[in-house]
C-alpha cells in the first residue's frame, strides 16, 4: 500500500499517542464460561501464561488478535488481544468475528465431503455434469482437480482481489473467470486458485439442488456449534464484526478499502472467530462429522501427473510443522484480515489465530504450539 498523501507532523504523532493511551487495556480475557474452562484445565495454566507473554511481545505488530487452542475435544484457551475497532476503542474478544479468507476452503470442503458421502457428487465427473452453463475448456476438469488446485483455473488478476462489486448468486460470480482458458493441462501443474473453489460452490448447488450459503449454515456451521460463523455480507448487521485495517508504507494503520466478498464465498468469504475455527478443526481430526475414509482422502496430498506431491489435498494444506509433527490446516488472507488454522491430529491439538489486518506478519503459532505440547 502507498503512503497516504498528508503531511506527517509532530502534532499528528502526538494525537496517535493520546488515542493509543486512551484505548486501554490491550488484552481482554475470555468471558466467564471460558475462564471456568481454564480453571478446570489447570494443567495448561503455565502454557497459557507463557503463550500470553509471547503474544504481548508481538502485539504492536497487529491492530488486534484472537487466539484459541483446543486439545482433546475441548477448548482450553481463548482470548482476545488489541483492538477490534481502534477508532471506537472496542477491544477484541473471543467472540469477535474476523474475515478468515481462504480458511473458507476447508469449510466448503466439509460440505463437499457430506455430499460426496451421500453419493450426490462424483469427484471425477466433468464440472458440466453439475454446472451446465460453465464453458467447456481445452481439457475436461473435475471437482477433484479443482479442490486440489490442479485444474488450471486462474487466480486473481489485476485488482480483482479488491472487488467491490455485489454478486447476488454464486453463478453470477463465475462470470469473472468462466470465459478464460486454462493455464495448463489439468494435473500437469499446481496453481492455487480461489476461483476454482467458487466453481466448486456452483457444483455443490447443482448436485444438491440447494443454494450454497444456506447449506453451509445448516449442514456445517450449526451442527459443529460454529454459531459465530457466517458469510461476510456488507449489508447485514453482524454482531461483533471487527473493523478491517491495513498498514501503510509509512508504518501507520489505515482503514482497509471497501470490498464486497460476494464473488468468493466458498474460496474466501466467511466471518468467524478463533473459537469457532478450533471447533471446526476438532471435528476434522477424527471420524464423526465426516467418515474416516473421507477425512483421509481430503487430508492427503494430491500429486501432479509426474508424481510430485503438491502439499494440498481437498481444501486442506498438508505437511509437518517446524517440530516435525504431522499437520493439516489452512491460512487465510483477506482485505483487512489474516488467519491461520493448524491441526496436529496425532497430538490432538488445534490452534487458530485471527487478525484484522491485511498481510499481517507471521503469527507466533509454532511457539504457542510448542508451549502446549512440551
């Protein structure tokens, strides 16, 4: 982002200091119910205090942060740091709702998994089986290839990431890229594409006969107790929606530009909390919500035609963390939001971190994980 064109004077920095001083405290603990949970998981008390110290050392890098950790099917820590709205001095709470960007992809993959288990979607059928209006390409593409970023569908170009256009339906959003040629022969290369997931949401609608967003709400969010997760719709009044920010080249924070995420619900258009993301993660570390076979397929790296692993399954990044533990998860970058979700299935731990800033610096996720697993 370019530095805004106004004169930087001493009085301006004095004003910033006054505002920053007025907005205290910078940490908001979890509500009583969560404090009660911490009290009864006292074995993690030392880890929580050490993790707080790690976050406090880095807090000035972000306007606000929300962190949650789950171990063995229970949330053992959830806390907000910094500001959900700097202008109004509103602190981040565990219930603050952030733009989670591409963490929408594993969410959408969960609904895709349900329909797959019900026999409503053939992962290897041409996409036109479910979306008849989508133009045929030089090579056939399938849902499996789209979900693994192997189909050759392009990603954002130009200023598309900052689109402020309102699209009323999933199908309307396809118009952005539907006429474009494939970037390569499917399966020959890996190319990350949020637009490919937009097409998956249209496939979901065609296979199920129902609209995408209501299905996400009724079949994924509500059953998993993700009651603070919803689509990022500008016109709606959303309780505890954070204000999005970006940092300029001058190092100052600014309100992020206005965007409309209706063109990419499935690939990056949801609001959520760190707690809800942990609930989602815990439901995808073992069979229950999805069958074991589905989880294994969704969380196993796909390969290109030459046998090279891509590090990406069906909506999930797969690999190991810095300590060599098996991990699955996803990152998310939005206009005014950065999110990380990591699952360590063999260790029973899930961690989610959300921030209300574009391109936020790397989170201290690994340090926090190591503290809880030491």
